[in-house]
């Protein structure tokens, strides 16, 4: 069989198997993922058993931090000298139960705890990405007659006819699941209540598409997830907190959402963007709970644990290391591993090192790969302009109403807004390593769901598919090259370009939704105006 014919046949059989035996197909996927996790855990266990260059077990982030965290509880200041622990004291407090265990036991316990966090995060993300945007479990009314044939011309799609209850039948390009022109019953589960054999076939097709979108999102996000498991860092924990905050918010548990978001911010600064997002959306209870939570997690809990004066000293050390140096003193991390926009701009457009060596533990520039040198001040201006542009784009695109008690705090538009914020966390952080990209789970779940189920123009769907495919290749292919070539790919920002592609895809989806809403709103207004005019004329 020729290679060109193999892949189409394989995909066709895969889709057919998913539709014919969905339960078996899902359990097969779970089994495959379980095997991948098991293999990763065995590889990680073998790696951490080997001593590092210093002769100690330091071959993962967890083991390198273990000595620091235990030292912190023994009275050391881990933010000065050669240690430079990157997270506030509350993160050490969270990890203490694991670092108190023997090295290998503690590392493997944290490994499997993160696997559980990732599973819960994926379940929650898919739940609110796939949430139907129609009223739950009721037949949709037939469309009303239009006042004139001209009004139909303004519709982006024949299905965009306003319904009898004053809302458009497909107001924002909702998913095919549960939206088959009022024939089956739209249900809260995101599928259909099948009433005829045809409707049952439609329901199976929609369910298959949904499963395929989930699989695609998981596979696309596997590289950063497996990378974080291999390093045994804290990024999956941050993902879990961010998604947990949004799940609590979906359930209208605003106080809990704010406290969980505050813990995410206190452990790693970048989720602060979600505080700005909730402020822009006028979710004041979440904002207030977050501010209270920041006091709780940064001052009260560590203060009770370490003592108030010592905690103040530790926070000053962390602030000087992680906030003051990059933001106020301009000490930018331009190393090739940094895939944030600030690292990309400084590395390629100023005379800043892309490689460092550490003789006697002193960072020393080793190589430069800048294309031009615009100077650090101009680079700082470029980064600030890019940041301002992103903020304006968020303000323009993120208009899904969520602050009122009756608003739907789910659905792909809300998930897309959250995905845009997650991409901002990666692009505008002071430093972004490859395994920080675990938060791509949210935007990738939105993009795959939109490709599979949201009603889009054919060209738009193809553009989205191309952006997702190219972004995935940019994140994975350089790593397969290994060694020097993989590092050189990072020098030129392969992950940065992938983040930008995903950002463009999410932004395009939100802009398309806004255009559809505005077009339908103007059409509905024209219909109402025509009906009013007819009534006034005595018709």
C-alpha cells in the first residue's frame, strides 16, 4: 500500500470505529494514555535514581528544589546566594509534604499527583468547552416569518433565522451537536435526544466528532504535558489551579474561584492576567476574593508557618529576584530556552546572549545570535507596545457576558476567552520554558472543538486546521532533532511562533463570533422594525 493512500484509509477507519464502537474506542484511548504515563513514570524513576554531576540526586526540578525547601523550613533563606528559588514561600509550603518523604518516594508521589491534576483539568476543560449554548433539553421553536425577503440576505447562513422567542436559532455559530435545525431536542449534555433513526445517526456523528476533538486536543498538548512530567516541575499544578478557578466560577462559586486564583498567582505570578480579565468582565466578587486570597497565601499562611518577620524577609528576597531584576532593573533572560516574547525580542534584536555558561556558578555569555541590535531601550518599547496591543485585543474580543447571575459561564466562546488569557500568560511572562506550555490545554481544546463542531466558513476551518498543525509541528519537530539543532530552533523562537499562531486562531474565532452576533442583531432589529411598521400602517 502506498504511503499516500495509507493515511486517508487509516483516518477513515479510525472515524468509523469511533462511530460504530464509541465506548470501546474511548477505553482504548484511556488504555493508551495510561501506558504512556506508565512508561514516562518508569523512565523518570530510572533518571532520578542516577546521581547528578554533584553526586547527589538532582536530575529533576523537584529533586533540585527538595534541598532548598527542606532548608527553608530549617531556617535558610533560599532566595539569596546560589539557590535562587523561583517561587514565593507558599509554593514551598505546598510541596513540603512531598519533600519530607525520601527523595525517590517524594518525587514519584508528586509525579502521580500531577497526573491526577492533569486528568481533572482535562475533564473540567472539556465540560465547559462543550457546554451547549441553547436552553437545556427542550425542542427549539420553528423560525418566524421574515418581514421581507431582503432581511434574509443579511444573514450569514440560512440557519441564522430568528426564532419565535426572540433569540437567533444559531446566534454565534454554535456546535453541530444538539443544533440540528430544531428537529431533535437540544440537550444540556451537548448532544441530541434522538427521536428517529435519522436523529440517532446525527447524535452518533456529533458524539464522534466531540470525542475526536477531545483526542486531538490531548494529543496536541501531550508534548508540554510529558515535558513537565519529565522535569517534575510545578506547571501542571498551576494548570490545575487555573482550571479549578474557572470550574468554580462556572458553578457560580465566585468566592472559591477567587481564592483558588489567588493561590495560583501566589505560586506563580502569570495567572495575575486572570485577575485583570475578571476585573474587565466586572466580576467583582471574584476580584475581591482574589485580593483577600493574596493576603492569605502571601502573608497569613507563610507568616504563621515561618514567622511574620521572617516571611517578610523571604518575600523581599523573592521580589528582588523575580520581580525587581527583570521588571525594574531590566535584567532580561535572553537564553534560547526562553520562549516568551520578551526573550525572543531581546535575543534576536539586541546584543543579548542566547547561550550562557556557568564557570564557578557565574553566568557568562557564550554565544549571540541577534539579527540586528536595536538597543535595550527600543526593545523594551517594542515589548510594551506588543503588551498594550494584546491588552486592547482582549478588551475588544472578550465580550461574552459572565458577570450577571443569569449569564452562561461556559461554552466555547467563554473557553476561548480563557484560552486567550492563557496564551498571554505564555507570551508576556518574563520567562517561558517549553514545559510552561501545559496551559495550552484550554486554547487547544477550544481550537479542536471549533474545527470539529462549530459552524465555520470552509476557508476559516482550513485556516484553523493549518494554524493548529503548523503550531504543533513547531513545538515537536525541533525537539526530535535533538542536541544542538533543537537548541538552535529554540533560539529562533519555534515555540514563540506556535503561541502566536494559536493566539491568532483563538482571536479569529472570537472575532468571527462577534461578527455573527452583530450581523444577527442588526437583522433582528430590521425584522422588528418591519413588523412594527406593518402594524402601524394597519396591516
